[in-house]
C-alpha cells in the first residue's frame, strides 16, 4: 500500500515536471539588479504598484502578437518593461509563459529596480531606466551542452550563424530558424539553430546584438555540440538535433 502511494506520487510529480517543460514555464535563469526600492522611502508603494500594473499589462498585451512593451509612471516612479515569446510559440503557450514570468519575477527579485527572467518559450524584462531600442549585453545567461563536437564541424557552425543573421533581418518578428549539414554525407548530421531579438530593436541593432553575443560568449561553448546564449536583447541557440 505504501509502495503504491509512493509510485503514484512519483508519477504525479514526474508528470507535473514534464508538463512544465512542455509549456515552457520552467525558468532557465533570472538576473536581478543590485539597486532596489527602499521600503523606508515615500515612493516605495507607488513603485510596487506601478510594477504590478506593468506586469499585468505585459501578460495581457503580449500573447496576441508575441511581443509588447509598456511604460508607466513619471520621473523617479517611472518603470519600463517588455515581454517576448519565441517566434514559433502559439498564443496560448505564450500567455502561459508570460503570466508565469510576471508571477515569478517579483518573488525572485523583490523590490529590485530592474530584472530579467528567461524561459524556453519567453522572456520578461523591466527597469526603472528606459532601455527601449538599446542593445542590452549586461544581463546574460548561457548553458552549454556537455557533448563535445569535432573541430571539423566548426565551419558548419559558422555557416549556420551566418544564415541565421541573414534571415533575422528579413523577418518582421526578428526571429529565424535554420539548419546546415555538418558534412557531405547524411551520417554527418546537421546543426540546427535559432536566433531572435526583442522587437524594440532596429534590424541593424538586432544584427549587432547577435554578432556581439556570438563573438563574446559562444567561445565558452566553442567546442560543444550545442548551447543556449541569452541576453536582455537577443538570443542564440544551436544544437546537433532538432529542438522546439
């Protein structure tokens, strides 16, 4: 009887974890600013109220188009934020992800003046400073695969990045997916990639962000067969197998 309850609980927990992963509501990473609103100041309650309204607005306005930005307040009480869903995510999953981000970020970064949180399906960012249209390399996150790649495949990876950069500038939502063969035979396999920028950036700034991202941080995953690299303005992912 006890064993039966144990397995029932195990399967329920496992199912919940799988469901979270499928819906993209399991956070990859988050970063909080060092600066924070002091509860001793007169503007503390107003700042918290503005943040709540900002997060509610992003949760409501992001899913239909996959992106939204919003500002609220004046002078020292002003706060700016945006939310972005991965280019191939449907409206329902986008809404689930952004709503979850809006719930989690105040818990993970209580009273902080700026923060960003990344998920597989979306990201959310806010700040007391107007960051719209600026390339943000300050907030960043990377995760490299454990598997090593062959040196001869580095050319294929460079080709993949080049194709992604080329296609991102043509895409109205600044999102591109691509794949390239690692070699001339089918057994050589392929590299699969995704690139995306927040839509407050111009095309030229999007390309600049992705180039900086790849040149500065991919060296940490240089000999790996895949990895995810995120900043506050753009994302890059490549793998040796298809991914969603």
